C-alpha cells in the first residue's frame, strides 16, 4: 500500500470529510471548554512581565488606538495578541471579569490549532489518524498557556497554519502559494517576532525538498520569488527612508532589540541548544520524534515518493531544526534554562508525523531511528534535571514538570526509562499494534497536563501572594484615585511593581528614583532626590505631581490619603500621598524587611535634617543591643530586652541645620523588629 493510496480514500471522501469536520469542531469546542475551566483556578497574571505587558498593550490599543501600556509609553512587543485579549480587558469595568473573557478567547484561539493540524495531517494520513494527531496536540500540557495573557495561544495556531501553507507551496510550487505562506508568516510574526524563523525555514525546506526529489529544478520558482521579495523589500525601505523613517534595529525589533544585539551565545553555553533538542523529544514523549525520523528516512531513501509526504518532511525538518537552534541560543543568553514554551509550535508537525507513520505501516528505519534514539537516551542521561523541572522553570516548561516531585536520581531514571520505552514502541512493537504508540503518547500527555495544571494553580497563587499579598489588588481604583504617579525606588520586588500597575488603572505614570532599575515598565521617568529631599528630573526641574504612590520605605511631605500594608506579601507596602509641591522626600529607610524586622545594618536617611531626633520603636527579639551611628559616628547603644518594646531617641548631629541629609545607621548583631520610625524636629 503506497502513501498516496492511504491518503486518498476515494469516492466516499466528501461524506467522510463532512463527518471529520464535525469531529474537528467538537475537538475544538471540547478543548476550549476544558482549558477555560482549568484556567479559572489559575491566578493571572502569573508570568510577569509578559502577561502584564500584553494585557496592558491590549487595553491601550482598544482604549486609545495605540500600542501603549494603557497610557505609559512602550516599545513594540506584539500586535495580534493585544488585539485578541485587549477587547475584553478594555470593555470590562472589573479587570478580573475582563481576564475571564480573555481566557475564553485564548482557550478558543489555542484550541483552533486542531484545524490546521487536521488539514495538514489529512494530506498524508488517514482521516482517523489525522483526527488523532489533532487530539494529541490538544492534550499537551502546553495548552495551559491558554489560561494566561500570553502570545502562545495565537502563536501555536497561526504558525501551524503557516507551516501548512509552506508545505503546500513545496508540494505544488507557485508564486501564489509562496505569497500565501509569506502572508501567514507575517501574521505569525505579528503575534511574536520569534516566528520570523519561518523565513529561513522556508529556504532550508525548499532545499531539502529538492534533495529528496532529486530535482534541482524545483528551486527555480523559489529563485524568482526571492528576487521579487528582495525588490519589494528594497522599495519599502526606500519609501520609509524617503519619508524620514528609521530603519534601526530598535525601530524594527522594538522590545526585542536586545535579542538582535546579543550576538551568538558563548561556546560553553551551546549546551542549551542540546538541552532544547532533548526537550523537543520530551514534548512528544520521545515517540513522535522517532516516528517522524523513520518517516523522513522513507522520503529521503525514496521508498515513499508521495509529494505531500516529501513536502511535510522537508518543512518539519527545516522548521524544527532552526527552531531548536533559535530557542537554544536565545535561552542561553536570556533565560539560562530550557524554555519549552518557545518550542510548542514544533508539536503539531511531530504529532502529524506520528499519525502519518502509523498510517503508512509504521516503517522501522532502524538505520535512522537507532542513532536518533541514542541521542535521546544520551540527552536523558546528561541533561541537568534542574533545566527541565523545578519551581523556577515551571512557567517555561510544563511537560516535564512532574519530574520535580522526584529526586534527581529518580527523575534521571524516569527520563532514561521513558526514552527506552519510546524506542521500543517504534522499533519493537508489531506493526499491527503501532496504534499503541499513539495511545501511550495521548494518555501520557493527558496525565501530564492534569499534573502540570495542579502545579500551575499552586505556583501562580504563590507568586501573587509573594508579590502583592492576598488583599484586593485594585486598591487604588477601589479608593477612587486617578492619574497617580507611582514612585519606584528599588526597595520592592519588581514583580510587585508590575502587578500594582496592571491591577490599578489609576497609575498613569511611573517615576524611577535613580539609581533604581526595573524590568517593567520598560520606559520610566528618572528622578533624583536632592539633599533637601526635593525630587527633580534630569534637567533639574523640581517635580510636581498631585498624587504620588510611594513604597512604605519613603515618607513624603504632605498628606497620606491611603495605604496598603505589606500584609502577607514579601514586598514593602505602599502609601498614596497628596504631596506638598514640589514633591519632597522627608525620610527613607533601607535594610528593613517589609514587617519592620532587621538584622545586620539598616539605614534611615532624613532629608533636610535639622535639630531633633530619630525616634525608633524597637521590638526586642534576640535581645542584642543595637549600635546607633549618625553620619558614621557612634552615638549610643539601644538596649531592648527580648520580648520588650521600647522607643529610642537617636539625636541628630549638632551641625544639622536643614541644608543636608543625616544618615542614621542601626547595626544589629542579632535580630530585632521595629514598628514606628519617625524624625521629630526640635526648635
């Protein structure tokens, strides 16, 4: 039985396609319902700053017609994801309700991957196995990203459609099909710029296709298309430059400019490419990679000359190879561990490969499968388990997350055993039972999806609690505040800052106290505090703002109108101030925990310091005396017995005349707590 015979069932095809379409629609609806239901237990945003960025970009796009973080300036990140998730976020008065509607759209967008997966698989596999390939993709743990404000849902579906168009263009080359592929690739890049890897994959796939066909003439239409593309690009660039535009990397890559400027990863970090290649096998539990390798052997050995299969193999090999290289180098420079979420678009081709392999009689191809299996086993033996499964890697790597419940040696044993089982399913199981391979993969992915879902529920709730606690996150909006400026000092967790901005539409500006840095938001207004405590912009202008939100570590001159305590979070609290104009800092504390405890050296800076005293209420815990210094000079010992609470008065130096700050240091060899820290001036 040839490949073309298995893929062309004959006369009853129209009726079968109709029933298959209903099944595909049912799979999409069922997957959407399941993923949306699972998402209701997730705490969003979790993956920060990504979710915060895309959610706020969407709100800005639908509210103001610009790709800004609501009203905050921002470089380019994505277009289509903000379009999808921004509408419900902008329309909902309650942001939590908007998130739920966005999750529904994300679940639908990601589940729609079943459509191009089935359409592609149906060209090289039977209807049943094409449906099975679509179901395998929908069972993957990676579909949990549908519960978050991420680019993964649209990326998975749009890239799969682009790969289908690429395979069709290779199967029957024409300028029209090339153009359709480029259009889909452009759409994919509008979701996430990582999808630009489709363009070099196009060239490599065309070369592989011509090699498999033993026909260099198949490259001729591609040369004409390349000439047209170069000419069109030159014309567009000339028009942009003539209009006074900018073709710099920052203009073209937006927020991804550091990626383009990073250069190649160091040689000792190229192991990240190897670990990502291994995770590609983990993504389909090893079986899909081995089955696709066997399928590739039948094409390149010309045992199966089906043009559709040849185009599929060329497209899959080219895309997967370049994707692993791209993601591995990116992760080596910017992540440091396996980032499986950037590899999920490889899953549909691998699932299709498994379905086609079974349809075409499960060819063994030991000369190819055994070396590939050897590489998979070697990866299982050598990959650091912490690269795949730990609390830190969970947001990026869902499939192997269950390994984190095992010890290092047990996890290693599980990886090696899994690789050997995959090899046995492809090489040893009788061909008539080849369906067992798909069953094992489907059940395995389903179980891993359930397990990773439980872990995500716990991890996302934990991240939210650590960053902002369990109190209502929209406290500024609920207090009726508007047009607030948030002061970032570097004292709080940057993820707490990101969540505060996301949940409170009242924040219309972010001020960054130099030298503090923060990954989010990407564009901030730097300010510096002078000796007199006045905050000034880089040009020396004194800052004037009607409402300032500052960490509890900074006290401003003015009226405190609202406050959010640290509570059960691990970040300092916040206070809303109606400040005196210009905005002036009175006191700043450093080295204290959010609950006021400290050990070692803690610092209190009093701006425009004058005669008076720093009044500190100390809670004795270890009972050790606290050494007090002012501007580096010892001024006394603060004795507070264990279990007692005493207020100590540390005098300002005699030269304090209001023209400069005083720096008080409290050095504690043990452990103590504090409640109130205020400076009391004396005439």
